[in-house]
């Protein structure tokens, strides 16, 4: 084997390795690009602010936490619904702009790319969400079950959803859960919290 063959084989090996690395990179990036194209158009804001998301306006009034939830049925001796983490109860008010609508999508996003869906357990949630009418502010509640170490920095992302999410509206609300605020909320979370009344 002469020097030319060695160089050709070495170059082919390096070229093949680079092509493989490029293909792997494209494979990991491509789904993220598609996912971002399907994301709804978001309007940002903070807790306590009125956020105009186009089709609707929303304001987060309050965030509460609970270690366990009181049973929805008032009769019998039903145990509370517990969790290894904590329940976050997010209370909002919203109104539509032109026609009645529902906020079909509600997720809690936390740093690190974690997302949590509304109403995680049957019988422990907030029931059906209301229809929001134009010019009428209506209250609604979202319930999330999250690990205690994921409360800090959480955002509520709420929107109209639908078959074409990229054409839908969404509000991205910073819940103001700094490190100290999140720790205090988790520490003070009561047992047997009543979601409907907001009391233990």
C-alpha cells in the first residue's frame, strides 16, 4: 500500500464520518424545526396584566399550590387526591374579541423544556372549561400537577388550539415564580385543598 492509497482511504474515512455527523445533526434538528412551525402565535405578559392575544384577552389573577386535593364528591369518606409533587392552581379571567370561543389548550411550561397538561387526574380537576363571550370577563381555573423542583420559573401557555395550531392564538404568561416565591408557595401548600372555593 503506497502513500497515495493511505491518503485516499483516510480522506474517505474522514469524509464519511463528517457526513454521518451532519446527518445525525439534521435528524435531531428537523423535528424541532417542524414543531416550531406548528406552534401557535404567542403573546407574552406577566401575572396581573391583561394580555391581548388577538382572538381573546386573558389575565392571570392568582396562583395557588396544594399538597393534596379535597374530593369533589361531598358525601362519603373519599380520601384526598395526593401527589409526590405539588398541585398548582392557576386562576384566570378571559374574554373573547369577536365571537364565543374556548381555550382548548393550557399547559404549564417550566425551564428545561418541561411541559405539564391541565387537569391531570380524573375526579381531581376543575371540570369543563367555560365558553368565553365577547366583552364579558369570565373566570376559569387550570390545575397542574408538577414536581416541586419545577415550580420556579413556570409559565402558563393558554390558547384556542384547534386543527391548525400555527393559525391559533396563545398567551404566554410569566407567573412570577422566582426561586423564593416558588419555594414559599410549595412550603405553604395545604392539604385537602378545595379547588372550587380556593380554601383548604
